[in-house]
C-alpha cells in the first residue's frame, strides 16, 4: 500500500494518477476520493488505472478528445470487466463511458451527468 505522502488518498499514488501538475492536483484528489469509493464497492481490491491525468502532448499522442477530462486530471480509464456502469454511478462519477455495460472511463467533470457507449 502506498504511503499517504506519495498520493492524495491511501490507495492511489500521484504516479498512478499520471503525475498531475500542482494546478490540477485538487481535481486529482477529488477523482481519487471517488476511486477509493469504487474500490470499496468492488470489494476492497486493488484497482488498476490504465490512464488518468494526461499532458496535452500525451493526450494528443493517444488520440484523446480535444477537451478531454484527462487533461484536467478529472478522469481515469479502467480495464473492461472491472466495474459496471451501475457500480461507477454508485461511486459518484459524473461522466461514465462504457463498453457493453462495463465502465471504462470515469470522470468527475463539473456540470451534468453524461453517459456514453464506445463502439465495439
Ligand atoms: Zn478516458
């Protein structure tokens, strides 16, 4: 388990959150709190993040949306088969992108809830 000094919450390190710059750490902390809630919902097991904060360069390199929540450290991507959309909703995520009912992108964007499905 990561020490509290290496990340914003007990189970997520700044490195796992993509090393967000200081200006975005308040968002990353908010994101991590919801990830901790999701982790509990999933049975208190390790939750691997495929991607969280992305620099503009990194976001462009992976073909991310131009106004992606990842640019603000408000989004995390999960492996398909880990958390359902319902579980992500219970964890309080605002934006949820899914594949066949599995949440693969969760975010804490400001504004109204948004749900979408990625083509498979
Ligand atoms: Zn994403």
